[in-house]
C-alpha cells in the first residue's frame, strides 16, 4: 500500500508553520502503523511555488523550507530501517522558468536542440485546440517591447529577447 505525502502539508517538525522532512521523519512509526509499505513524496525540490512545487528549479536539492539533503538522507534511512520504500515524484517535463534548462533554452537560437526542450509561441492561435492546464504568460520587458497577443497554457511567449 502506498501513502502519498506532500511534505509541506504533513507535519511541522521545527514549528515554523510548514511541514518538513524532520516532521515527516518523526512520524514514520505512525505511517508504518497504517500498514503501508511505501511512502510517495510529492515534489520537494526548490521551486518558485507557482505550481504547488511542480515548477521545479533544481532537481538535485531540497526546498529550504522542507529541510536539507542531509535531512532527506536521514528520512530515507529511517524509512528503510522500518522496511518502508520511498518513491519521489520526479517531474522532468515540468520545470520552473528559474531552472537552468529553461534559462539555456530561452537563450538558445530558435530551432536549436536546447530551444526545442520547450514549446514556444508568439501566437495564442498556434495551440488553440490544445487542452491547457496551466497558464503562465508574462509581458515582455525592455524598451519598446509590447504584447504580441495573449498566450495561454504551457507555451512560453517568445519575445525579441528570447
């Protein structure tokens, strides 16, 4: 049986008002007593938090509000000591605009390999038939830059800066 956990919402181990890895580790006995054999962690990586943590900025670190890599390793050790498996939600196809992959893609020339990591458009009509879950558009910045049209969805707008 799998027990899904959003670290931020589970248990606050340091009384700062936010669930964390220390709190989760302290409740492993409770989780084990539920009869589960696997703990599934929702994203706990650094994130600007525009998409409930799924807009990941760094896959190799822990969001500072949740703890440290050492605390994550301690959590995994304690879970394994109790014969609990740990799985993490690793969402490689959904990064933050702060992630190095996105930054490199934004700087890359149109049509390049890195540029093709993401979907870009300067027209809302291009994806008119696509089911859009998240809308993330921002106005272009800099002198003389104007909106070319509202673009909704997972596509990022292309400006003369990109």
